[in-house]
C-alpha cells in the first residue's frame, strides 16, 4: 500500500533507517537475499544517490516551510 501524502516522508524515513540499521549491524547477508531483495538493494543505492541530487530542492522547500512560520 502506498503512503498517504501527509506522512510519506515520515514513513519512508523510518523504513530507510531500518534498512540502514540492518546494513550497519551486518544483518544483511548475501546468502539470505532473494533475487527480489538483491535487486531492491541495488535500487536502494541508486535511489540514495538520486535523493542526494535533490538536496538543494529539499533545502529550498524546508526554507520556505520555516519562513511560513512552521
């Protein structure tokens, strides 16, 4: 099920933190991955790089958010 727009970043961030935690603490073993999970892990890295490429746009959105008194 897709995230609702009002909480998509909150939910996705929690999921990403869970994935990073698993990587950090060596909970991801190659022999335990399915083909789908191996493909998703590769996509995870690609998405992380793409997210970084949006850093300026994200910062602009957050600046506007803060300027609006939020």
